[in-house]
């Protein structure tokens, strides 16, 4: 890579960020209102499924902690959009 190369977040980085935001908002609601969105979404009948979601949030946090030094150098750059020009008849 050159000194001017652009670093971009990987899909897994973004997925982990989304999971951690969802987990953080869930804990906010648990703390404020004693309402667990994850358990409420999947229902009390599927506690196993809710545990899987909690595990994914925890794994996402661990992954992000490991990747944090690398991601600190990244910056957001939207993907280039292609523009289409309509043909003239």
C-alpha cells in the first residue's frame, strides 16, 4: 500500500458495529425501563435464540477490541456512485 492509499472498513467491521449498537441500545432500555428488546423480539419461548444474539454481540465487541488499533486509522469514504446518462432518441 502506498502512503496515500485509503483504508476502508470491512463488511465484518460494519456488521460488528451494528451488533454493538443494537446491544448498547438494548442495555439502555434494560437499565431505564427493565425491557429487554432482544428477549421481547424473539419471545420468551426462544430464550436459546436470544442467547445466540447476546453471544454475537459479545463476540462482535471482542472482535472490535482486537481490530480497534487498525480501525482507528480508517476513515469513512462513501463508495463511488456511477451516474447513468439517458440516451437521446
